[in-house]
């Protein structure tokens, strides 16, 4: 299990914080990683919508949405990180930063995405 001091974990935390803040202030400064995610939002949000059909993207809690956007980006666009690592990290971030039901939403949506996109 990764620790809170793992540089990859710290990078992911920074990105979800930036994506969360960006939702409220679209003119804010973003890191290169976050800018890349934002540039692919149409594709990412479409995949999230298909993976979580019970909740439209506009109704997903903003922190959960930031976590899902990062995870979908890592799985579909960036690639390179093992599937299980991305999902595990996203679920852990949802447990730490989201609501009581966030980890279930993130795990379920990413599970459907893996099946839908045939990533496994």
C-alpha cells in the first residue's frame, strides 16, 4: 500500500485539488497535468456519463468528479499506470476526500468503465 508521502500520491492529490478548484474558478492557474485533463474534458466527461448512468455528470459531487476525471484520464488517455493501481488510488482518494458514498460511486463507475472500454 502506498503511503501519503509517495510522490505519485501527492501528485494525484494536487491534481484533484486543482480540478476541484477549477470547477469554481475556471480562470485559475493549473499545472500541466491538470491543463491536459481539462483539455480532454469533453471525452472524459462523456466516458464518466456512460460509466455512471444513474447520475448525470452535472449532479456528481465536485470532488468525486475531480477524482473520476483524473482516474479516467490515467486509464484512457495517459495509460501506462496499471489498471488496479489507478482504481485503488481513486477509491482511496474518494474515501479520504469525498462523502460516505463517494468510494462506492468511484469504484462502480470505474468498474463499468473498465468493462465498457474493455481495458482488462
